């Protein structure tokens, strides 16, 4: 039973991650990952922090990853998908990201 629940969660995360990828605009530079953590590259630090704040204003909490953790001018937002995220959550997330990053 334990492995079954774990497997279901993994499949859920995979499906939600795929949905996010499908719903994001082609303009969004998403670094896909086989884990539950994805990165959206924004570029400069100031723009990344601005996008992060705009998303927080919409109720979305993403982490801004900046130098020296990542190379200069490749600041990004870290998106973590969990099994507790519903399809509507992912749709809202993608919609807000598409709106804020144009």
C-alpha cells in the first residue's frame, strides 16, 4: 500500500508538471526537470524580483533564484509542484505567469 500511494503521488506530480508545461506560453523559458522542481528563467535580478512580487500579489509564492546561486543574467523563479496541487491550481499558476511575463 505504501508504494502504491507513493507511486500515485509521483504520477500526480508528473501529470501536473506536464500540464504546467503545456499551459505556459511559448515565450516563457522553462527549464523542465524530471523532478517536481522547475525553473523559469527571467534574466536580470531586478526583473526577476519584480515578476516574483507581481505573482505574490496574485497569491502565488515562487522563489527568486539569483546570483551567485545561478550565473549573472540568468535569474529565475523556482516552481515546485506537489501532489496536493489541483488542476485548477496549475491552470491559475500558468495563467498568472503568462500574464506577468509577456
